[in-house]
C-alpha cells in the first residue's frame, strides 16, 4: 500500500493534507473586479453590511410566529398572564396600537412556567 512506503512519522501529515484537499473551501462573498472602472471598497463594504442586516431581519421575522386568528381547539389560561395553548403551541394576545380600530393578534411564546 502507498502509505506503508512512506515513513511512519509522515503519515499524519499525509492524512491531514488528503483531508484538506477533499473538503470544500468555504469563503465569504467574492467580488470580481475587472479593473476598468474605479472601485469604491467602502461602498462595497456598506452594501455587504446592509445585505447581512437584511438577511438577519428576515431570519428574525421567520422565527416570530404571528397569527391574526387562533386555530380551533385552543385552551385559554389566565395565569401567570393570559395565553392560549393550541396543541402544544402557546400564543399570547396583543392589541394593535395607534389605530382607530385596533385589531387583536397572537404571538407565539415559549411555554409559560409556573414561576413566570
């Protein structure tokens, strides 16, 4: 076998280098610039930061579960505060503020504990 012919002290290095070649490289965003136009690196940096903030806001919005109406079969509880148990998912009611006709909506919460 090929590894048997290599000195035993070099086997870990060989194995490590083979693994590094087999694993894909992970890089951030790559910008290709042809050099014919001026490049404002600070504008690029600001654009990348705005894109990252936008992606983070989307992730947060996906984590926040908001309902306009509760599903059928929810059980209402009043302690430690008003909340609803809907098949193991818990929601807390909120009123929309600053509107002439405020609407009620429900935000998913973690299960309330006895000391909450």
